[in-house]
C-alpha cells in the first residue's frame, strides 16, 4: 500500500445569514492500494464524458461509505461500493469512479 488518499465527508454548516452551506471535509487519510479497473467514454448532452473506475484497497478501521468521497492525486472520486469485509479480514475493497467533467 503506497498511496495516501483522503476520505471526504459532506458536512453542513451555518452560512452566517440564517442558511446552511454544504462542504466536504477530510475525515481520514489512509494507506491504500489503488488499481485502475476500467475507463469509458460516453456522450452526454452532446459532449464526450469520460469515467475512470478504480479498485481501492484500505485497512479496516475507518468508517467509509458510499456517502463519502475519495480524494487521490488531485482527483475527487465518488465511492460507488464500500462493502464490509468478511469478519476477521484486515482489508476492504472500495470501487470508486472519477469523471474529469465533475463528480458523478
């Protein structure tokens, strides 16, 4: 495990004017193995959009779910799957996607 991605979680804070603002805050920086799984291009609204899929293996112990995001090498990725590992396993594998056109 050579990579150090950050796990981001959405937070809601007062905006000072009586409303609220959503923001993404770092909740953890983890050691991980990041492997590319696939890349694809599709046409959306007349523009080409690419999507990269990665398999990210991390140690068990950090609460990570599909409501979080993963930031790695300047890319903010959507966590598509974060299954709990079988009991006793030390690692879990996440499936994340990245779109240069914006978070999916």
